[in-house]
């Protein structure tokens, strides 16, 4: 690996930013042209289609891998678990769909980005956000375009092919991000609100009306056989309102889970096993050997951690035990104690006062001729000359610029670097370099040190925040289920699965298990799901559920720490809801419609409100004054848009509306008593128009939702991932 990857934290962070930038933009926007695109592979197993264009398996797999790598950069941890994998699949699919839709639209309008425009975008006054974050001077707050350009140039010239390709991908991604911005700008600036429309809205806002009504609530009308709703009536309603009854594919299951978690006996056995190790752990002076030989769940490390990091270093240092452990004498042992799912013993090996971080600088003479350096003897003579020159008053910075290899990356800071104490002790850090700057030297010390990179002349500039660091060995044994415990759970699940054939027998067998605390549970599983809430993650289990039909038995399957047996209770395919599925939503609407027809027949021909009130058994006549076409509606009419609409219909002014109005909560007979116009001085036409244009442009700035809604998208990723 290069020096920049091994010992220079500052530039490692810069690289991480560039790589993360590549991953984010590369996946979302990398290629709007098929040639040179990440997404130009047409593998034999398409995972879906976007407006008829296939998404190949291999191209999508690259997108998923890139998204997972992005998560690793974002969370700084291993994300290889079912939950994160499914999140990566979902995000990658969304990004691929958006990319293809935007690609299609941008091609239609013929947008391009020139090289001059790209250069201005990268190194001009308004750089991309991630570049700005990486290369903005924290002291001045100014973007250092020259530093950004120099770092990118160095990485493009690197002998590391993978690094070079990542930077190329980043730059292509930034180019396409700029192309995306131009497309958005085109959309935003095309949005307009005509003046006449604002004038009409302002005029409508000035209208006021008063009405009198007689109403009959649906809840006052009993349900009878005439109100029964057939499947055909529901199907007809769905056909007229298809957009309201779209559904995603899903499966509903009933299931039982047989726990394979460790029992009390397993916990006691784990405690006994670690207690047996305590005498040896207590007396040993070779903790590493004891841990390795006995298989500690927490590996041995020689790193000295500051107290502030002991809880975040992936070590078994519970809050309740920290002070007790740190008060131990050298080689003292604390425990066993229970920490999460393990029993642990802690041995305090040593403590030292060390800086939280070290600021230093170096001149490096490479002793690798194949990478532009010198033979070892010549490199040693040169570093000795550098040492003599600096001691004689020569500029340290000048020596850095003269000798440090470009691959080192430290020229731009005149050789200065800052490292955390834990980073210095990591296995990827040059040990000779770290020994001097953290343990042997002190601020102001200078020394020639040889590492695998060559000869360094190092000066320690400062120690930052010295504090006590602790070296601790942990003997940890996870509490795990024994083979017997696991077999018992598996056997229970197998016996149950063999006894059930359908929902009736499933329920009957569950009843037999109730005394053991095992109950039937239900869950709805999305097609791309991996989680059975409360049980665990298993993508294979969900896929098997989707391969099954209604009434099929699935399992036993291991999900988390349980063996699960399920029956497929319901199957919903992507598309329009069936009458049975939609019935809970549609039936009340159709029943109310039938009640409205019954009420209308009871009222008969509408002449006056008084006649309608009498026909309904003496209902009261209610008055509503100062109604507005827009804005807050009075109590009693909050859901009745049809009544409000009738109140402002010029044809009904001073008249009784000749037909009953079928509302959301009941049936209304309405008389429009008056319609008038009030003065409306709130907001000028120009200001209202300006506000509406700005609102509309903000909406246009995110076209993905509209593009997806208008597109034909087939998602088959669940069949492959």
C-alpha cells in the first residue's frame, strides 16, 4: 500500500471523501449515455425493466455492491447483515430507476456539459458539496480549489489502478451531477403561473355566501338487506377509481416460532467455563497466549486506549464496570461479569500517559527504486544529509518539497501530519514511525527512522491532550445455545410442521402449544423484505414464502434465534386490489350511497326546505353564514365539499338546489340564501404570483416522484436478492 494509505490520516480522510463521493454520485448519476456507463451491462438475468429497458443482473449487482461500500464509508463498520443488504438492494434499485428515467429525459432535450464548464464547476466559486467539505480551510472558511485540483491530479497519476479508477469514476459522476443540475434548472425555470389564474384565485377568495340546509346523517339510517353490497358492485367501483386501489405485492402469514435461544442451563455452563479459566488468567504474564488458546470472543490487542474511548472501542467495558477495572493494580483481574451476551474477565496489563493525538512532520526518502526512489544505501546517505541541513538551519518545508515522493501526499502540507494515538498503534501504521512519535519521543525531538517506505526524518511538533491510556486484555465467552438446546427447538418445529396441513389443523396444533407459551402470530411480508419483526432476519425465508401459494406450509426455517413454521394466509399480487381486499374500504362508501338513494326517495321532489324537513320526520333547518370558497369551513361542513360548491354556484343564488346533495357524512338539501363579494386587500397579485411560482419551482426541483409515477416499472429484484 502507498504511504498515503498507511500513515497519513489527513489524506486518508480526503481519499475517503473522494471515494464516498464516487459511490454516491456514481450509482445515482454516473452515466447518462450507454457507452462508458456503469449500467451498460446486459446480463442474461434481468432484474427488472424501466419503461421497457431491461436492468441486467450484473449491472444491478454492481450498483448494490457500490451502495454497500457507501454504507461502510458512512457507518465506518461492517454492514454485511441481512437488514443492511436489503436496504442496499432497495436503495440501489431506486437509484437505478431514477438514473434511467433522468437519462431518458436528458437525452430528449440534448443537454451536455463542456470540459470548460466542468472545470468551473469543480474548481470555481460554487464547487460540489463534498469537494467543498473536503477542501475548505477550517480557519478561513474558503474553498482551496488549488489543493483540490492538486490532490485529484496526484491520485489520477497514482500507480494504484483501483485508486485511479475511483477518481475517474468520481469525476464522471460530478460531470453527470452537473448535467442533472442543468436539467433541474431547465425544469424549474420553465414553471410559470399566469396572471389571470392568480386574479381568479383572488376573486374567488373574496366571495362569501350564506346557506340554509336540512340534513340527514347516514348513521341515522338503519342497515337493511337493501344495503348489502355485492362483489360486482365493489369491482365496478374499483374499475372507476383504479388509481386509489393500487397495491404492492405482499404475503400475509400466520406462524409460530420455537426459540433456540440459550437456556438457563446454557448460561450456567458458560459461567462455569470462564470461572475455570480465572486462575490461569489471573496468574499469567502472557495474556495473549491464554486468550488465543482458549478462544476468547474478544481478541487480544496491545493497543493502549484512552479512558474516553474504552466504551466505543468494541471492547467489553460496560459502564458499570469501567471504574472498577481501571482501579485494578497492574495484572489485576476483574470478573467474571455479565456484559451483553457474554461473560467477561478483564485484566489490566498496563497504563501510560499518552497524547490523544500527535502532530508531526517528516521528510521521506524512498528506498524503492522501482517506485522512483533510491537504493537503500543512497537513500540513507540522503536522509543523513537532510538531517544535517535542517540542523544547520535549512527549511524543513523546502526539504519536504525537494524529497518527499508525490505518492506520499504530504507535500501540500509541507510534511505536517496529525495522528490519533489509537491510529498510530493500529496494525496498518508503520510501527517504527509510531514507536518514535508516540512512545519514545517528545515534542521538539527529531530522529531518522527507517520504515518499509524508506527513511524518514521526523520532528514531533506537539502532543495534543495527554491523558492516561490503558492496555487491557479481555477473556470473553459468549453465552450460546448448546447443541441440545438447538436440537430441541428444531425437533419441536419439525413435529409441528408434520402435523399441520391447512389453517384448521394449524390452529388446532397451536392450541396444544399454548401452555408452553407458544402462540400463533401474524405478519405481512413485503416482496423485498428480510425481517420477521420480533424474530429476526432471513431473506431465504421470505423468498420461500413468496414461492408458496395460499394455504401452503413453509418451514421449519431458521430465522434469527428461532425455528419458524408458517402458513401462507393471504397472497396479494402487485396491481389492482381484488374486491375482497378492497371491501373494507369500499363497502362503507357504497352502503352510504345506497342510504343516500333511500333518503332521496323519502324526500321526493324538492320544493322547499320546510317540505324536506317534514319528509325527514321534522328535521331542523340550519343556517351557515359567511361561508368562504377557500379556507376554514364551519363545524358541520368540514368534509362537505359538494355543499360548499353548491353554495357558490351562481345558478343557485336565492334558490333551493333542486337535487339532494350526497355528502361524506349524510344527505343535504340546500338553499342558497345569498352570494356576495367582499373587499380582498390581502396580498397584491404580483406578490401572490411570485409566491406560487416559487412554490411550484421548489416542487419541480425534485422530479423523481413525477417521473416514477408516469413510468412503467417492473421490479423483479426480489427473485435474485
